[in-house]
C-alpha cells in the first residue's frame, strides 16, 4: 500500500465527514476575514447560514467521502 494514497484516503474521508457534520462551521471558516454584508443586527448576533450554502457544503462533503473511499479501495 502506498503511503500517499492511504493519506489521501484518510484526509478525504476525514474532511468529508467534518463537512457533513458541521456545515455551518465550514462556511464560517471559509468566510473568515471578510467584511459582513448586513450590519443592522443586534450586537453579538450571528448571521444564520443559508440553507443553500449548507447544502453546497454537504454535497462537497459527500464528494470528499466518496473520493476518500475510492482512494482507500485502490490503496488496498
């Protein structure tokens, strides 16, 4: 078994599961450092992540898990 292929499998499955479990965290990490678009909310209020972005992150998570499983299968 090649080490790089095994690491790609572990990384793909791990990142995919993280994206599936915590899609809002992935969106917040992606948007870190950007200026907020709406500044009319209450102090300390988090802007809710839209369903569209959560769905997109979950689709990417499924793709990462599938790629990780593929790499794992080819490594064995």
